[in-house]
């Protein structure tokens, strides 16, 4: 059975990638303050997308392959 990928979740992933792109686009942004702020502002979303949303997009076989690599 194919996982149901909700458009809202795709937009959430895109928004996170956009934030990552903004941080890493210019080397002048590479300060501890910017990295700390990025983490504080984005980690809850990263956590939820990683452990709940994107994980559930994977098949059971893909999930098992990932778990075997750990």
C-alpha cells in the first residue's frame, strides 16, 4: 500500500528546506548565533517531519533498511 502524502506536509518539508537554503546560501551566515537561532526556531519542525511525517512516507521495507543501518 502506498503512503498517503498530504500536500500540506509537502509544503512543510519545502518550507524547512527553504529555511535551510537561506541559512547555508551565504557563508557570511555561518555564525554560531545564526546556527543556534536556526536550531531553536526549526528543531521542533525537523523532529516532527523526520520522526512522523517523512518516516511514514516510507514503506515498511524502507523503514527496515534504515533501521538496519543504525
